[in-house]
C-alpha cells in the first residue's frame, strides 16, 4: 500500500488531536489529581466487562448473575467450614507432638550454618560481639566450633 499525501495528513491530525487531548488532561490533573485515574482508564486498550464472565463447573463461560452467585457460594462453602461442626480434638489431631524434654531437640552444625547464612552481613553488631559479616562469610568454618560450644554449655545448663 502506497502512502499518499492525504493519509500522512490524516495521521498528523490524529497525533495533533492526541496531543491536544493530553494537554487538556494535564491541565485537569493539575487542578484535580483524581482525574488521572479516569483519564488513564479511558486510554486503556482493553475494556473488560465488570464483573467478567465466569467459568462454570462444566467449563463454559457465563454472564448470568444467578449462576455467578451460585459459583461464588460454592467456592465460599468449599473454602470455609462451620466452626460449630469442628471439634478441637479433630483440629489438633494432625499437629505433631513437641518433644517431651528439651534434650530431645535435634541440633546439628548444619542448622547453625543455615542460620549464619541468613545473617545480614551489613547489620551492626554490639561492641565486643563477633561482627555479623565475619559470621556470615566464615559460616562453614565456624558452624562446628559453635556447635561444640552450644552442646557443652547446654550440657552444663549454662545456655
């Protein structure tokens, strides 16, 4: 398709119209900042219906309000339960029991290394403490000695 002189002029008038519209919108936004959202929404490429169509349980799209209400009700019922029908025993049955004594807690050097890895190397340490950047960077070498210190202090009861 060849570009003719008339089609270029038409394109130019469109851009002029858009520039005028934007200038008008900028003036309105200066006076009322809330106007920005109505302008941005009017310039959007996709206009979507509110609320959008929903997919039924059979897989078809529907705009029917009653069907949509039933779909929302079904979703609500499937997610929430009636507190009066659930017993506390049933709710706690799936929770694992904690160790009976503190000595049953499993503790390994790998846990310390993982915890040291989570330290922010740029956080400030109190005076007299090991700097967090050293703990973070030397975590693999320090995990086992810190583990030994912890186990000894734990065995003596001086944690």
